[in-house]
C-alpha cells in the first residue's frame, strides 16, 4: 500500500502540474472599459481587447469582423460560434448599408435625370424611397444584438478558462479519505479514482 501511495502521489502531482500549466498559459481576455458597457444596439464600431493583466494595459483592435480575436478563441466552440454570429451580423450590416446607399443613389439619379422639370415622386423614385426605408428599418433589427454576440464570445472564452482552473482542483481532490491500520499504527488513507 505504501508503494502504491508513494507511486500515485508523484504521478498525480505531475498530472496536476500539467493541467495547471495548460490553464495558466491561456490568458483571460478583457474588453476595454467602453466596450464592456456597450449595449447590444450601441454603436457599430470595432471592439478593443487585451490579454494583459496590468494597471495600464495596451488594447488591441479586434478588427471589423473580430478576426484578430479568433486566434485566442481556438478550441472553444461556444466562443467561436458567438464570434461567427458577430461576423454574420457585420456582413448583414454592410449589405444593408450598400442597399441604402444604392437606393439613395437611384433616387438622386431619377431626380437629376430630367433636363428641365425635376420630378420627385415618379414610380422608380417611390420604389427607391421604399427600399431605403426598408433598409433603415432592417438596420435597426440587424444592429440590435450584434454587439452582444462579440461580448458573449469573450464571456464564453473566459468562462471556459475559469472552469478549466476549477476542474484542476476537482481532479486533485481525493475521492475518499479514511483511516487505515498498518501494523499497530493508524495512518491516513487517501484514494483517487482515475477517470
């Protein structure tokens, strides 16, 4: 029993050290103070993040689609799914802006097309106004939760790291504790279940 205990404790400590190093190498991601408080329907500008834990961290621009954050999220499927949703919303936002500018351009072209009398309510102009109005309405719906997806991606990544650190402590705790009599001396008996 002593040999088994003497063998299992160093093996368990070595395994625990490997898990601790793995959890310690992955940095926590922190958003800039302005970006932490940005609401879901807030401004559609780039997020800034840092992995440094210092009083004056240097923030990195995540890029329009969050592409500079993606390498940090590798291996965390939930975080990557949220980042993919953020990228999809940004593509929808760009498409909506293109449709709006095109509709305004068509309307302006129709107004300036006539050589004398300028018309402001022809059928093509009414269609252009309708498309522009629909585009603005869709912008409100598209922008409503775009920022939330980015914040959820960072939150899911950080939650995965903290659960990995908690999981390390759970792996190190013995599954059973008791007393065993070896000869005439009582000794503490610890057992771990291998999973």
